[in-house]
């Protein structure tokens, strides 16, 4: 089929080729009869084979994530997030130390007036950024509802071309080194800057961000009071790219047993895990390893055993928003929940109960953000 392009659009094409994007936009508007061009949230202008095209983006409810150690091998790209305007403030900042520089965004709810609120640190997955992750998890909406602050560190493209946290590198599994030092330093900066409650600081992440959240809880138990891991991996599950892929594949993979950077503390970090049982990117068994590692009875030689977790765990089966789930809670000797494992049946590699406005989220199933927040607020450092 041979379609003739209107003269106005041909002129716009020439302007695009010449780098005159604003003039091209005006030309397209004139060609469309004065109608405004769609916003950047809805359209992506690209030049393919010398022809200017306007391609409408689609926003699937769920998309398999590419959180491999070198996710550049995957071709799927995450869509840009479309977020509604929040009543609070979403502020961009930067933090630097000996390990480098991180950009980040902080969400301050409307009610914030300098009081010591709780803080949730959110670590995005590969091919995501703070805006996209905030949209998919709706954590800013919860912050507005319940009154806490959220900070979203952003992985730099120079550190990983697909914006993945480098959880599989030994230098990033140690306290005061690499990415953990940047994330912890940023966390302390935000707590100090906004005079937040240092006893109520939590960290959560998706996939590569979930694996990094496990590292943060392990290496900085004095900073974080609880950890949330969605579709992620246990601390030191890999030491390089090959072992990262092996760990993600699940059963039969040889696992790293190194303990780099562990804090000499007997404190067990309360941990909540969400994982879909149809996750083909990070095998669901990784969620079991996280729970085993986080349980009070865990030890290095037991981390790989599925029966690691305390035998007194209580099991609940239910269904929410069209997905069944199995929730297992393990408690300490005093009866306080220490670990909580949500296995979401039929779910893939996506944030459970999330918004379709963000990538790698599944609107179906239990609301992982809300359940993580509930779990977090049960715990605080003394």
C-alpha cells in the first residue's frame, strides 16, 4: 500500500532531519488542522529510514522484566510512565560520595511540615526510573494517604546501560563500598535533611532492585528497620554475570555462599517477600531463599535448603483482585512477625497489585505496596 504523505508532514520531516524540533511540532499542528500534537506522555516521535513517524505507545498491564545481570541482551523496552499529578512534592536531587553520584527523587506528602515521618527507599528494576517505578507501585499515593516520605534512587546509565543495580558484583555486596554506600549515604542524607524518624527507615525493590534491597538490609542493619523484596534474590546469590543468570534460573543452580560485608550483628532484618509463581525471569525459588536467609535460624550452610524457614510458620490461602495467593508468616519467640512470604499464583515478573501506568506491574493480585507498608510499620529500630 502506497500512502501519500501530506505536504505539511513532509515539511515537518525535513525540519526533524534538520534538528528543528519545535518548528517541526508547529508544522505537524498546522497539518493536523490546528489540533495540538499529542503530549510526550502519549506519543513518541522517531525518525525511521528518514521518515518522521508518530508512534503511539502502549501500556500493558504486565510485561516480563529483563532484570538479568546484562539485560542489554534483551530487546523489550519499558514504556515511559504516565503518572497523575500528586498533591505532594516530587523533588529531584543528587548525592555523591567516594563511590560516585546518584540522582534521586523524593516524595514529600502534603501533610509534611518538618515532623519526623517514616521513610521508604524504593529501588527500581532494570529499564525503569523513579517516575516509572512510582507510577507502577503507587507508593506516592500511599505516602499521601498515610503520611510518610519516599525516596527513589536512580541507577545511572554509565553504571549499567539498562539502569540495573549491579547486585551480582562483589564490590556491590559490601558495606561502605560501591552502590550500597551510595544508597545508604543517600538514605542518611534524606533522613537528616528532612528530620525524619531514623528508627523507621525501610527499603524495598523490584527484581534487580529487590536483590539490592536484600544487600542493603544485610550490610546496613543499623540503617534499615525492614526490607521488602519483590521478585528478587537473596544476598550474595551471585558473584558475576554467569552466576547471576544461574541464580535467576533457580533449582539446580550453584549458589554463592560468600558473606562479604556482613555486619557483625545478630540482628535479623524483618523481611517481606512477594513473588509470582509463574515468574520466568527470576525463578520463584529465589523468594524461598530470601526467606530462609532472613529467618532467625538461618546459617550459611542452610541457605540453600527449602526447609530452612522456621517450622512454626502460619499459612494463609486467599484470593484478591483475581489472583490466589499463599501467605506464610514466620514469627520470633515473642510472637512478632519476622518474615512474611507472599506467593502470588498465576503472576509473572511484575509488581503485584500495581498500576498499569508503570512498567513491570500487574494490576491483579494482592497490593504489594500496601502490604509492604503494613509490614514495615510493625518494625522500627530501637
